[in-house]
C-alpha cells in the first residue's frame, strides 16, 4: 500500500511538471518556420474586418457601400467601377483587415504579425497564371531583367529588390488563383515557391477570395503599400506602378 501511494505521488508530480512545461511553451510565441516576424502587440490594432457594412441612416457611408459623390464616403473617395458601379473606396489611413492565410510552408500566417516593426509592408496580389506576376517573381528570385523592359518600368524601381532582400521593407505575395484559375491553395503556393524561390517573400493563399474582394482587384499584379500600423499609404486596384512610384520616390538614404 505504501509503495502504491508513492507511485501515485510520483505520477501526480510528473503530470504537474508536464502541465507546467506545456503551459510555459504555450505562453511563449513560437516563430514562423519561414522566419516571418512576430508582432506581440497585434491584438491592439483595431481590425475593421473584411465584410463591408452598409448601414442606413449614417451621415457618411462606409467602405464598399454605394455612393454618388466623394462627400458621401468616410474615405472621401467615391470610385466609379465599370464592374460594380460607384462605391466608397479605400484611401490613405484605411486599416487593412486582419487575415490568417496559409504560406508556402503550410503555416497559417497572421498578416498583423508584419505590423509594429517600423517597416513599410508591400502587398502584391497575384495569380499563378498571370504572366507579369511571373516576370516580377523572376526578377526578385533570379535577377531576370525581362520585367524591366515593360514600358511602364522605371530604372528607379530597381531599388525595391534591394529593399526587400536587405530587410528594409516587407514584401508579401498574396495569390488568389492557381494556374487553372481555381482558388489558390497550399499546393499552388508551394509550386510557386519551387519555381520562384525567394526566402524573403512570403507567398500566401487567398483561397476564400476574402482579401481579393476587400481590395476589389481589377487586374494582376496589383500592389499596395501599408505602414507598420497596417494603414494604407498607397492604394490601387490595378497595377504595380503607383506603389513602385511611391517606394522609389522615398529618399532611402535618410531611413
């Protein structure tokens, strides 16, 4: 009986130690396999959500809601889209919604982990079937200069690759569709990474189209720029030139 009592006591002590060890491990944030940053204060960011909320009776209309003039919108920008009509568009200061998306290593990535590090966050919206997206990826991964022959390319844009590879800005590739024009998946972003390996660039799958529909992308690639508070500083629904103009106009020698 004494022996059994000691055995029970030892088992209880072992379980207590095991519980404490697991708790301590869970209390410490584990880094991402891809080496992406961790933002311990991400819960402090006011997440607006990705669903447009068009309530009646408001003095100003929210993002995504129909409008007839700039004055009607909280953002101050009533955009006329051939595809969806007039709606209140995102503008400077709009907070980017919080998403969790699968990356090329199969991990769920919280987009807000890129905030809070005093770096600009550049987001490219792309697809596997988009040829200019491939040219841009090849430029980042291999230094292929084909994209630089595009009529809208400027020599000043060349600094962007250095900014990414020298960890001065974050560049995130969010893919919406695979090469078959089906929703992006873990397999499609894995394939993209195999074809265009770049350990500095997370490739995230927008399988549900939530991100695409919030931005209302009209062409690929589309690139936008956020500050480290997840606020838009340069927005577009089509193309990379607006964002690249913004980035290349910065005097990086002072940053």
